[in-house]
């Protein structure tokens, strides 16, 4: 793969995320508060960076390519150190 083929990076983070601003409002797992994660990573890799809550990213992945792809209505429940649910 050539470097020019990479169009951006997506990162899922456990916690409260503002995807529009790229800010991790809080992540108790990492101890982060109001961290401009997307901007910080974008400055290092020189590519666009998008972030989202890990439960939401899990649900999107399952809807696009996983067990939810053949269902018009789909809910994903992620249980681990915390839990999240997305419709």
C-alpha cells in the first residue's frame, strides 16, 4: 500500500466522546478529560482523524460487516470494564 492511499484514521475510545469536535470529554479508563485527541493525533500523522465512543464504533462495524448487516433493526450491547448500547 502506498502512503497516498491512506485517507484517514478512525479511533474508538471508551468514554464520553464528541465526534464532531474530536474531543474526548472524559475517559475514566484512561483518566482523560477534555482531551483534543483527534487534533493531537492528526498533527503527528498528517492525516484526518475521527474518533467515536467504542460502543458506537462496535455497533457501526457490526451493522456494516457483522451480525447486524442483514437486519433492518439492530442493537449492539458491549459489556466489558464498562458497558454501552447503541441502536
